[in-house]
C-alpha cells in the first residue's frame, strides 16, 4: 500500500450534506430517588455538547485533516448556535442554512455513573421546502469540492437527494452516500453507498453465504444504478462489492468498546482517502483500519492521521516510516488531544544518532503523560550548536527514526533562525502539561520552564543513561 497519499490529506476537498444534529450530554451523580416519582435524581455537574449526525461525519473528516464543509438545516435557536460554535472549533466550514420553522435537531442525554438514564429527542421532520433550499445551495457551491458525501439520517433534509446526486455527478464529483432509505434506487448515480447489514437487509438484501450475499448486492447496485456498495458487517469486517468484484476486509479490532459513530468514521475516512486520489480498494482498506481504531474507544470517537498511519504500518508491516503532519496541523492535533483530557508531555533535543539512552529517556518522558511531543533541532540549528560537521543525519531522517518509536506521538522541527535554537517559542505553541529535560539542569535553566510553570504545568529533569551519548558513538566510529 502506498502511504504517500497521507501527504495529500489536506488537499482533499469534501462537502458533507445531510441531517445535522446537536448531541448534548448532562453528566452527574445519582444518590437518591425522586420523592415525586420512582425515578433517579441526577445532580448535573457537567454539560457536554458534540456535533452529531452529518456534523459528526464532517468532524471525522476534519480530524483527518481534510478540507470539509457542512451543508444542512438548523433552527434559529440556541441549539443551532451551539452547533455553529462547535463547527468553528473543529475547523469545519459551515454552510448551514438557518430556518425559523425548523428547530435544530438535538439529542439530549442524561448520563450517571457511566450509564444513560434517559434520552430526549427534540426534532421535527423537515419539509420538502427545506430540502429544496439544500438543493439550491448545493448547485451554488458544488464546484468547490472534489467529493460530495450525503449523510442520510431519515430526517427529511435529503428528500431531494436523487436530484442532488445528479447535480454532483454532472459537476464531475465523486459521490458517497450513507443510506437510510429502504429504496436504494433513491441513490441512483452514487459512486459508493455504505449500508450496514441491517440497512442492507431492510432494502431487500439477502445475507446467506458469501456467494448469495455478493450476488444479491450486485443485483441491487446494478438495478439501482450505483457504482459500488461498501457493506459494513460488524465483527465480520466489511466488503466492497462492485458489479464485477468483491473484496473482503477482516475486522481490525480484538475488543469492541463502543460502536457508536463507527459508520461515520468509515465513510469519512473513505471520502478523505478518495479525495487524495487513492484507489478505491486501498481507501476501503484504510477505512476498515480506522473503524477498528474507533470502536476500541468510547463514544462517537475519531481517529487522527498519526494513529491511523501508525496502525497501518503495524498492520501492513510497512517500512515503519509514519506520517508526520505539517507543523500547523500537528499543533491542531495536539490541541484536540488536550480537549479530550489527555496530558501533553514535551521534550526536545538533536537526536542526531539515536542510541539506547535516547530510547529509554523518551520512554520515561512518555510515562509522564498520555502524548509525547518531541521538539527536534533542525540541521542549521545543530550546526550552530555542535559545529559545522554536525548533524551526522539530516532532519528528515532523524524525524523518521524518532517518529517510529512507540513512545513518540509527534515530532516538530524548530530552529529556523538562531534566536530559535532553544524550543521556548515552540513550547509556547504546544502548551505542554509537562516539560521534560534530560541531564543535570536546574529547572530555572531549562528553556520554556517559566512558561510551563506559569500555566500550571510541571517541569521534570531526568537523568541520562551513563555512557550513552552521540559524541561517544561518533568517537567509537572514528577510532575504528
């Protein structure tokens, strides 16, 4: 598999069209039963809002660094405002249309002791006039995208999806549909549909053995004028079925924590990979791996390019070289990890010739938190600090070696100009919870320590392993 397509993730331009929702969670403890009725009393301690429905698909695309816009209907209400704020924070370009006669779809959940106590749904079925608004907006903006993804939750905003698909195909776009209609002919012209087994059988599909399933799926897509079906099959993985071929992909997770939103991750990953120009079979293989990662997490989770790349190199036994996002995207990924409550650890160095001392030191640094960021001096910076004969290994090779370590989550180069030979400015961008330095430094001697401490973080000094140093390695080579 060619993982060079990961370098093109930010070039994928995708429009998600469909039923957008606000998922709201009230968290609290339950200590008594209400005197008014035999129901638990939940003392709410935390309110959490998340993008739901088609908005969660767009969120998955944004987390994979795709350029994504979201087209849907929201109400002129507080829930719509909250959803707009979430989209801005997630770097999703909002094309949402606000209507006074259509409240924002909202799913309200009360959670206590990790259990859902009750769910309240605030929604009304959209009118045909609302779907017409989406169609007209699609006609206006479709030329700006490479892929158009329709996320159908059967709420009515995609009542005119047949015409929408025609518009997208006439503009030369790749069209994907996550279907809810039992009449799959509604999606005529789509390049890919991604039903799960229940949706497939509801549309007249027959399970049977593999041959029966393949023949029936082919009959459906041919009769409905659909290019291919990506059938998600839970613990059986997924199957890509075209009029002439069937490719099966085994499930990539040993223990399932939560399948919520897994279908969103599959179609989002498929869209991004197709948007980079990746062939369909490879794109599905990566979407399958992404599904395995997301179902191992709790809730409607997402996957990052780095963890997807790392899993692919492990699963596919590739060269070990992993995807490293550009600096600005990496900083965004770090911020997303922080928002998930993960503790960020930062350390830095030249790491010119990697040795056992480095590996142990980085493992110890990672143990101080959840994610480890390594600031890596660039070549010019090392030459200024170590002399004109250094570095031995150039930046890209050092970054590849460091990034392949299991302890390292992100590598960010620094030192473009002399005043940045210390990582102080980079530390201010990363905002780590823990700053780690190796050697015999005092805390007040460590670049960036004052910033970390002032922001409530911690600074730790770890001892290097005696006898392990790049200079010693170079001396041994030269003496031989």
